């Protein structure tokens, strides 16, 4: 039986169509498979992004946990804090604190609180410590003009200690903040400089809002303000030294070690603050007694609670009559010399004397007229000798009690004074009345803040009681110095012990009130974690690789 040509052709066309369909099916399967693979890969990428974003949010919350932990620690009284390790260098509290206690140590979330560790015997950094930095160890920019008011040129003196500072830049900074439009000797005001800029802008002529605002002042550059520490971790890391060389930033004084914990040219910002202040309270947290109180009866009641009759009466007599003027022979008036505990004072009188500072009490005399005519036409006077002897050997017996309980500042806090127990040598040199020899002596005498020392210098007058300075020298220094502040700064890093996303913030805490608060928060996560995981604190887990 023969097959027609038409049938053969039909069969061939059928086979061709079947082959084309198979190819189309295969192409469709491949396209669908590729689409499924692409979709699956996209979903995996989205999942990874979500996980990373989630861990970033967790890292920010870890850093916030560190902020709250610091606030809780500062809420405790000073004795309790000291018993728990203190705030200066306390790795038990501030290093690697676990917030997310995962069984897998690599996924554990932690925070660490860090501050720079300074070496008193070297102008460079010695590494990091786990604690808070006292803002009173810095120069308060907004109070340098006040220093000028206390002592002419004191503001410029405070600024001139900054590395690379010149007189023209120092005066320009002062001109930026003062209220007048008259340029200082080397300074600049709107009319003679800022008006010539494109675009022109006016100086602040008031308190500045941030340290970075100094970049608007003529002569201030980012290199001067921030130095070579580009990632703000308080150290010059090896890559930063390379970058600094290419940018022309001087790091010749910096010796970078393998650990990275080395000295650094950090610029001006680590020496400056807007926030330093100290609580005007005694060791028990109670307000000190304001001895210039106009209500003498109230003053007597307050003094009697903490002082003897002799101390109380002498302070009141000083207020009532003022200090006496000795004659050329050192004699005060005519009449008898008595102790203050025998006095009977009329506190309804208008006070004539005012204390400029607590140290006015040392070695003072008060002359009280008996208001009776004598045969020689002289009023008989009773001279009251101060119970606060000017003999250096007698001072340790009363100085701590006196400084702890009374004040001449009618405010809850005292801003801007410099902490002589922690300020770097360079800052000490800028204090009006300070000499190089005295600054070196202070640095050599002060103890490690972590030591529990009975002679811990809780008042700045330790310089006087330890015969480092004279009474007159201490009086000159007193408006500018303190023994410790109550506003603190730290960097807080939230991180996972296995690496990955992290968060880093620079935070300033105000502990001058019963409930500590955050004065300043700056997110610096964009600068990187800043510290090795081993520095921040990790658990010892086999196979953990540094990241």
C-alpha cells in the first residue's frame, strides 16, 4: 500500500511542530527557573538586609542601654559608686556588659563605656579606660570671657595652651563670643573680616552652641580642631597616620604601636567643652551654706548645725563688721583680743562685710567697737581673732570641714572651674596664676583616681594644706580650679560579640541633679566601631575571629 506524498508532508509538519513546542516548553521552564532563582535570591538578599537592619537597630538599643546604665550608676551616692569600683576606670561595670544573653556567645549583644586614658608623665595618650571623663578636666569655652572679667587676659591665657594656638586665633575666638563689635589686639569682628566673606555672616556675639562652631572663626581649621583622629576614638590608628601624612597633619609626636593604643595629636576638641560644672553641695549631697546670706539669723541657724559656736560667731562677726585693717605693726585696733565663742552679736544690724571667697576667713581679724567714749577720746575696740589659723600646720585640721560646708556662690552648681586632679598638664598651664613648676608639681603629686587613698583630694585646697602653694597663691587660683566636677563624657559602643553591625555615640551626662540626665548626644556610628572587639570586651569562645 503506497503512502501519498501529502500524508508524508503532513507527518513531517507534525513532527516539526512537536519539536518547536518542546523547545518552547524548555525555554519557558528555563525562564521560570531563572525567575524563581532570581526571586529566591532577591528574597534572601532582602532577608539579609532585614537581618542587618534589625541588628543595627539592636546595636543602637544596646548603646542606649549603656546610656541608661550610666545614668543609673550616677544616681547612686558617691560612697556607693566608689564601693562598686568608681567611675574613672571600672571594667567590671562598663566593659562588655551583656544585654542580649544569647547562648551562642557570638550573637551576644553588649555595650562598653570608654574614655581616653591619659599619662601624666607624657603629653600623649596611654590608651583607653572603661569609665567616664570629667568635663571639668577641659576648658569651658563659654566661660573664658568670665575668666577675663576676673583677671585681665585670663581668657587668652586659657586658650593659648591649646596645641598650635596663636594669639590671633585666640583673640578671634574671644571676639566671636563677646558682645561688643570692637576687635581685640589680634582678633576679628564683622566689620573688618566677616563682612568681606562671600557669603558674609556675623559672629555669634554670645555663648557658642557647639565646639564645631569654632570652624566659623577665622584661622580655625578642621586639622586644628580635630587633629589626626579621624574616627574619634581618641587614638591615632595606623591608617590614620597614613591619611594624616597625605593631608599634611603633623603626627610626628605620635608613636603608633601594634596595639593602636598610642599617643595622638587629637587637635583642640578633646581639650574643650561647653558643659563643665560641679555641684555646690557637701559630701552628703546637702547644699553648702551661703555665707553671704543677707539674713544673718538664718545664717546663724544653718552654721550652728555644722560648726562650733566659735566658728559660727566669727563668720557672723565678719559679716557684721567686716575684716579689720591692721596697722603697720600688725596690730588691729585698741583693746582686748578675744575668741569668737564669747561674743554676743546683734544680728538685726545691717551687715557690712562680704566674703569674696571662703579663704578670706584664714588669718582674718574683726574689730568690734564698744561705742563708749574713753578718756583719750578713742573708742575701745575688741579684736576677734579668726579660729582659722594661717599656720600651714593648723590648716589640715579645719580646711576639709570648712570647704565642705560653706560657699560664697549662691547657686546649686558652679560652672567652668578646672579639675586639678585630672586635667592634662597642658590645661593646667593655662590656669591664670599657674606656673610651669607648679603644674609639674601638681601632676607629680596627684594620685591615681582609682586608688582608695585617705588623702584623696576632695577639695582643691589640698594644694594649700600640703604646702604646695601659699594662702595668697591659693586665693588667686581658687576662682579657676576645683577638685572634681559632676558632668561627665564618654563614648558608648553597642555591639555584638561576634562582630557585625555596631552603634557608637558620644554622650555627656549631667549628674549635678538628683536624677542624672543627658545633656548632649552625638551618633558617630558612621565613623565605624572605632575599637577592636577585644578592646570592647568579648567572651573567650573557641573559634572567635577578630573582626
